[in-house]
C-alpha cells in the first residue's frame, strides 16, 4: 500500500504548471496524505486476556505489551474474556452454511473485530496444563471462521491480509517444568491458524509460584513491552 503512495508522489514534481494542474495536484496530494495517515494509524491490535483476574500478573503483562504496540503506532483494544457473556459451542453447525453462529450472544460483537484486526496479543495463565476454560470456549466459537475457510472455501481473510496478520502469545505458569506450555501453545497455534493470523512471537514465563508478583521483576514487564512494541512496529513499518 505504501508503495502505491510513493509511486504517486514521484509523478508530482514540477512548479511551473497551470492553476488547474496545481489544484489537481493539491487534491491528489491531500488524498495521498490522508491515505498515508490511514495506513500508518489504521493498524489495529487486539489484546485478549484469558485470566479471570483483571489486575493479575497476566493482565499486567498484557497491559505492558499493549502499551508497546500503541507506542509503535497501533490502535489497541483490550478484551477480557471473563467479562463476556457467551455459551460454549453446541455443535449446531449453523456456521457450516452461514457466515455467523446461530447463538446470539457476545460472540457476535467479536467476529467483526477479529476480521478487522491486524495484530493479536493473547495473554493467559496455564490452567490444568492448558488454557483457562472460558478462553478455550471462546476459541471454539471461532468454528465460524473454520467453516468459512476450510469447508465453504470462502475465507473471511484474504491471502494478502493473512500474510500480514501477526500474533504474539504471552503465557505464564505456576510451575517450572519442561512441558508446562505445550498444551497451551498447541491450542493457541490452532486458533491462530483458524482465524488466519500468524504465530509470530511468544513470551513464556514459568515459575510464577516463586515469582509471585510480576511488578517486582521489571525485566519481565519490560520484555512484554518490547514484544508488544516489536509486534506493533512490524505492522506499521
Ligand atoms: C485453576 C488453576 C489451574 C492451574 N493449573 C496450572 C497448571 O496446570 N500448571 C501450572 O504450571 N500452573 C497452573 N496454575 C497456576 C497459574 O498458571 C499461575 O498461578 C498464574 O500465575 C496465574 O496468573 P494470573 O494470576 O494472572 O491469572 C493454575 C492456576 C489455577 C487458578
């Protein structure tokens, strides 16, 4: 998109031109400027909080990552899964033939947001060696995207946008054992694939039972900020 902008600019360079041409050039350049601002400012990043605690360690890391993405020039929005009102998938399979789910709940507001977004930061604690149940139920409801892409072969996200959409996974666990993030990562990778978003980066912090309070460890908060900033920069560059 930016390449188009630069190509247009190179066509407008002379100063000894008729007033009509100058007016036309002025209009053209104004449109280009607005277009450029839209391209730069228009990148949207969603932060998805899987923890039921809105002020817990996961939430604090997500806030730092979102601040990083915002500082990199993105528009950010935080969604707390625990505050949403929806049911888990009932396998009614309405989405096999339709662009949405038959269940009329808060998921209906989420689908358009997840079609529009450019970047996604999923932040969650490990629960029972996977992700929290409500976050998993939310992901299951994205079967709407799965059916469109894999069954009806009419994906909501174009090939070009699929290549641009990027995801950062932030996950913390109480224990410090080798395979503590395996279950969560498998689910998140499957989810990102279904919604046409790349698994670009991750921040995995184990041993929270020892760490306890993330704010007492500035290096971890800084790591979240830097990951969020890098994600934002990769979208706005
Ligand atoms: C219901 C529940 C299940 C958990 N299961 C695991 C687990 O299987 N493995 C693990 O390492 N930590 C487990 N934890 C610990 C959390 O991952 C850890 O306390 C984390 O720091 C919570 O983050 P939060 O306070 O931001 O929600 C569990 C915690 C809860 C509440």
